[in-house]
């Protein structure tokens, strides 16, 4: 009667990657890109003639000014009023367009020479969407995507599948509803399914596999993840643990597993689960090699190889090997000194109370945050803590940061998911320092990113030899013609394409990998040419350029954050996430501070040894002493214990998180029994007090 044909139910029907199962509205993506009015009008204090419509104002095309004037005249829109004071009807008219049959005279010269023509007003959003769908230029599409926000698909409500697939249920849940559960919820749901003896021959093997795989994921501390979580939203540590769970499920024996810092992004509670999993892999008859800085991991290892004594050219030796006692017994081992307590990061005797101003977050409801309110004292060192998946990144990176950026641009609104952010007027600059690369190509390096390269090129241009030859600073850049080696275009390497195999890079035969031509390399400063300087470590360059204050200042900040071992010309693509983050931090430190800056850092201790953490903390404390605020997402207890104020989220991850469990000084958080962070923090604070006494 309804005219719907139901085909055979097959596995492909439940896959959003298959055309048989994917929602026809969003093609299985679950979301559509839509133009966001807040991004189209980033500064509502401007009026339409001042360029309130950002994508139209940035083109500089006079057509749009004449169009706005004609629209204002015809529809009686007050063009001299700020956008935020326009009525909702006028705002909707500008963004969505006028009535389809309402035409007006537009005094703009047309392509056939007429001094104007009749037209209807299409609206900002329809006009830009038409350009987006019709344009074949990737550049235009990328520009327009900056004004877009993903919205749930109206056809499938984000479920990604067609209605027929969603109509099939097991235990009253569709496959989309089952996958929307956290791993804990999914595991409990599997246990609650009423499986009869008649169903057992078919359902039994499937349920056994599902329970085993979900158990493996639970064992590595991923209980808070939902099964439908997209891969690009996973942290590096989460993705690594998913791969680890896969290996446990394979049940292989005699395998060598190599893990690079599996504790990244893990709270101490979750780290204990991870260590049990690694021990289980070992007990199966495998060998597990872990590159790690985490103290608990080192202490539980059967065998430790300590490399040092320092970094870069000062390292590369095996200082000690054996069990933890052997590492501690070696006097040259810096790791051993921290393990024994000979060297340690000391808890400050006094906690800062701030400068009297507070950043107040009100009504945070995004992802798993549950109408959260919290206060961040400005002028202090603040850590946001909590178990993995408790909502730390959502609060700081998805709500506080973008809202503050909008406020800095004059836009008083908040991002979706946040009702209010009060106190931003006490901040005049926001700097987010993450672990993304400092450049996408090998041409980017610490010298170029920090601005040091400009100073070095100017220094070489001031030498007598350069002046005699008429060389300007641009001559000493490997990015432009003139001074660079044209054989390798300043790369220093030649790429040999291997077609079906990975590309091979070999040093340029003409310049020998130095990037510059012979004439440029003949110019020397204190006996060193520009290629020699780029090959220097930060430590060597600091001594070499001690008499050039501008260069020395930038080099000193790189040295202070523990990057004394990297070379000035080291390719950005070879820097680790932690190194890239510290290059950014050093770049900001070398600039003149305002004393009212908010620095946002997301797990800055990733990849850092105890000694490097100590250096980093000295830098962060120096920033706070200058009157700035440091807001840091962190799991490292050495960082947490020295903070002035903690905001601890939890009590669990995923659905069981998103609430403030405790807030205040580390001592106050340690006293809260419901706080997982406090549970691990209390012994550290107690031992520090005992040592201080």
C-alpha cells in the first residue's frame, strides 16, 4: 500500500561508506557545510558600508558596495547602523535575500554597457553557496569554507544512514544508536540483549567477537570513546591505543612491539590500565620496547636503557642499562637522579592568587560538558586537569579559545555551546601554542619561524664583502633566486621519484646540500658563511652571536625552553610535536610582552624528559611573573603540582565526564576524594611538604 520496496538486508546496508546504506542527503557524512552568520559578520559593531559582511568586503569589489547601497535604499535598511543594532528582519533580508518577485534598480554598469539594470536581491548566503557549488576553483572553495560550519544533516539527523537501515533494530536500538554509545555503554548493552536458544547459533559467534573487541578497548582505557567517533578527532595517544587493542585481540606470540610514548594524553588512572595491557602482551610471549619518559612506565619496566647524558651532540651514549636500581646507581644518569629524588621539581612555597580579575565561563554545553560554570583567575598559572575524555580540550580549545578570539576582534558573541564568557576585557592578547608543525615544507625551520633568519641575513648583508658585491639581505635567502643554488632551488636535496616506491632524496651534487651558490658562500661573518651558521646548534649560535643583541635574545629563548641541541636550519618536518611547540613558545617569549596576555597550551610536556619539564616550567613561571596568564591542559603531575589553580573535570570520561569535580589550589583538589587527579596528586604534595620540612 505504501509503495516502498524493501530489498534484501545485507551488511552493506548498514555501512555509510556504501551507496546502498549511506544517507542520500549527506552521502554518509552525517553533516553538511553551511554558511555561518557569525563567521560572515565577525564584527557586528561595523555597519554594512564599513564592511560588516566580511567575504564581500575583503574582495575590494565596488560592485558589492553599490549593491548594498541599492538594497538599503529599496528595502529601507539603515546602512549607517551597526549590524548588531539592525532588526532581525533586516539582518535576515541581507543574509537570505529579498522576495523573489521584488525587483529594484541597481546603478552598476553591466557587461553590455548599460548604466544599470533591474535585478532582485539574492542575499549573501544564497549568493556564496551558489559560488561554492558552481565554482571549479579549489582556492575559491577553500576561502568560502572559512565561513562555513558543519551542521547535522536534516535528512538523517547525523546518523549517516538511509531510513531503511535505521529501521532495523536489535534490542530496540538501530545501528546508529548502538554506535553512539560509549564503549562502556555498548558493552553493557551487549550483556543486556535477550538471546534465546533459538537465536544462539547465529548470534553467539557475533556476540563473542563483539564482547572480546570491546573488552580489549576497555582494557587500554578507552571506555569513554563512542564507537562512531571520527578518526580525525582522536588524539595521537587514543589512535595508538586503538591499534594496541587490535594487536591484543590478534593473540600473536613471539612478536616484537615498538611503542613511541604510549602514555601521551593519558591521565595517571588510565596509564595504569595501559601498563597492565603492555604487561599482558609480554606475558603472552612477546617483547615490548617502549620509548617513554613517564616515571611509572620506567619503574615497571623489566629492563631500562638510558641514553644521554644530554641532547643533540651532547647525547647519543648509553649511560646506563639494567633495572631501575641500575639506572639510579649511575651518577651520570639524569633520569636516575630524578628517579631517586636527588633532583626534583619543587612545589612552590606560595601559590599566586592572581591579579584580582577572573575569566568566568558560564553555561558550557558542548560534546559531554554539562552546563559547566568555572572561574579562571587571571595573572596566575592555571591547569585544567581530569581523566582522558573528561572534556578538557572541549572546554579550552573549542569554547574558551574561539570565543576569546571573537572578543579580540570586537565580536561580543560567544561560540555555539557557551552562554557567556565574562572578563575577557582584562586580556588584550590570546596566544594558543599547540603541537602542530611550524611549517608544512622542509624550507621552514626554527630560524625562519622565530624571525631569527631575518636578523642573520641582515648581519651578513652588512659585512664588507657583501657591501662590495652589492648583496642585499635577500641574497642570503634560500627561498628566492639570486643567492640560492638553482640546481636544487635552495632545498639542498634532490628528489628522485620512484613511482611505485617511496621517493628518494639525495644531497644536491652542485651545492653539496648547502642550499646556496658559490658566490653567496664566499661571504663570511667571523669566518662562517650563511650555510655554516644554519648548521650551528642553538647553543653554538648563542655564543657566536653574543654581540648582536637582537639575535642573542631570540637564541636565548630557544635555549631557555630546552632546544639548545637543535640546529638553526633544521627542517620543520623533522621536529617532533613537543619541539615544534617549544619553538612557538620561544618565538612568543622573544617578543615584547604586554603583561595581559593569555597563553593557552595543550599538554606542553608531551615528549619531554624530567629535566626538560623543569626548564619548561621555569619559562611558564616567568611568563606569569610578568603579569600574564598561563592556561594549560595537562596530565603531568609535576606540572599540576606547581600550578596556582586547578580546574579538575570528571569524574569519568565521555558521558560520565563534563563536570567540575574540584577547583582551587592543588592542595584543595588533593583533598577532594571524588577527584581522580587529587588521588594521585596527594602523595606528591605530602612528600614535597616532608622534604621542605
